[in-house]
C-alpha cells in the first residue's frame, strides 16, 4: 500500500514537472517572438526626422490685403530642438508646414491684414492683448488673448503693461505663437 502511494506521488510530481516545463517553453517562445518585434518599433522612432541643433526656422507670412509675402529666417530656438514634425504641427497648429527637414523647417501663415501694420502688445483685464495703431496714431483693441499675464515673470508683465511695439503682422504672429507655446 505504501508503495502504491509513493508511486502515485512520484507520478503526480513527474506530470506536474513535465507540464510546467512544457508551458514554460511555450511562454519563452511567445516572449522571444514579442521581443523580436520591439526593435522594429524602436528603430522607427530612432530614425524619425527631428530638428537639429544648428537648424534654421523660416517663417513665411502672406498678407491677404496687399498680397505681400514676407519671410523671416532664424536659428532654431532651444525649445524646438529635437522635435518631430508631429510635435511642430501641435505647437504651430495655425501654420502650414511647407517643408520639414532636420536642418531647415519652413512654416507659412496667412494674415488678413496689411504688411505695414503696427501693433502694441499690452494688457487688458489681466490678459495679453493686442492693440493696433490706426492712421491717426490712435490705439484700438485688435485682439484679446486667453494668455494671463499672471503666468509671466514680473519683468515681462511690467513691459507688457507699458506696451511692447511690434511691427508688421508677421512679427505679431511670431510673438503670439511664442507666447502660446
């Protein structure tokens, strides 16, 4: 009787060992197959085009009222370095990405105004506001943004309360894009 109990115990232990080893090897095969797929995904993100440190950003402004296109070329700003096309589109969502390469990015926007317009950045009810100077040098509210001055450093708040002159709608568009990012 004791022999039979030992035989059943050994047989059960052997079956459990075989089952564990068999399932473990199947799990290892599945794990190995999953691991083989990861490098392909990783390589795609490694080879994604991003903005280089020494790149230049070209801002093109098309003025609808007088049909003038102006262009401004600048070295890449630190916060744009290393960004992908998708990230640039999310930052400059109101701009068209004309060209995207690691060494040069061209962005274009259309502006309803004239190319010779003059603006003052200031404050209205605690928010960044844009005022436009008319022909008689009178200031008229052009736009109120949803950018609170309280989110800015004190020196910048003071400059805006005193007024910052911006020439042309291309300058205004660029400055507002910088404040919004």
